[in-house]
C-alpha cells in the first residue's frame, strides 16, 4: 500500500510522529512517500510522492495541513487521513495517541469516506482569457492587501447581477468551508453533503447585504467596480493567493473532482460540531450558579 505523508514542521513533535509511523508502516505493508519539505525530519530516506499513484494520504498537523495536502493531490480523489497534532482539527479524524489503530484501519479499509465538494476558481481579464486556475476545499476570498479597507464588487450568480457589495471582503465557501472563514464572517453552517455554495460578505458596510446559500451547480463571478480594483487579493483556503488586477474578475464554480476525507469511529458531523466548536456550550453559565 502506497501512502503519502504531508506534515506541518511547526509542530514540535513532528519528528517523533514521523519516526513512529516509519516504524509501524513496514509491518503493515505500507510503503511511505513524503512531501519534499519533510526530508530533514525522517531518520531514513523516504522518497517523494510527486508523480506516485498513492492509495492514501496521511496529514500530520491541523486542518490547514489537511487542506494543503488536498491541494497537493491536484484533483486526484485519494483518501486523506488527517491526524491532528494541534487543538481544533475539525476535519481530522485521528490523533497521535490513536495513530497505530488508525494505520490498522487504513490498511484493512475499516473507515468511512466522506466525499467533500471543492471549488475551482479562475481569474480572467476583459477578453475572457483565464489565468491562475486554483482549487480550494474551504473557500475563495477576495479582499484588500495590506491595511484592511473596504472593497466594492459586483457579484453575478448564474449570470444574474445580485448587486454591489461594499464590505471588507467577500468569501465564497463550500459546505466544508462554512465552518471556517465564512462562519467567522457571520455565514451559516452548511452540513457536508448539501450541494451548495455560500457567499458571505466580510464586515458588510450596509445592512442590505447578507450571506447567500446557492446551489452548487451555479457559477459565481466577482467583478471589482471601476475605481475600486486597486490592491485586491484573491486567496484560496487562506494559504495561497494572487493579486487581482484592474479589469480582471474571479469566476468560481464547483470543481469536477471531490476531496475524500477518511472518517474513523462513529462520531457524526453534529457530534464533532458540539465537541470542536463548543456548540451550545453553557458551562460558563453553570459555573456561575
């Protein structure tokens, strides 16, 4: 079984975790392949997974590491096992303490695969020529670079002009991403499996603009209003980005491929929501009684 490994070097125990998985892998028939930047962290040489047809991918870190791993797969629907080394880890399913059991489940196929919707965003100019086509698992955000300032854009949904948005930015999110940046900006939580996209303004400068939930089959185009196109940035999952020049627009649609997340155990989405997001937690009130 060919398994790729992606990790976040900022976690102090990453070297020990990689040593643990390297010791456990051979006895389970697992051949490891790592991302290039992890080379200094392995005790033995582990080849790069670039160009390798993987059976699974393991990410060591948090949700950000898992999102980066998904983009590294470049549209391949390889199952991803996220092992959380941080705090929240909403998308991950394992921990260092459960790593050995997780490897057993991975080899035996004792897991559930959640096929999550992703986004494909392209930036095009007035002539329709596209550049910077990117995939995002969580969201695509349009905002100002540097100092936080208002942006003014027109939003077109399935060809119809929704109207001008005046805000600090705008987030277009998948159901998976509805619990991330979009939620922080006041957007709704959309249960994974619902085929939809969320359009959420960031700190809207008018009460007349609110988050929208639209079918996943729609296309969303964000076009800066003339005179408001300077210093605009487009970010993907909050990790990679590009500038948006005057005369350009962002075209977002559902990606053709899915992101396949491995889920171990019987915890469902709402159970994770209660635990990870402290949904409905009134313990602070209980303590005051």
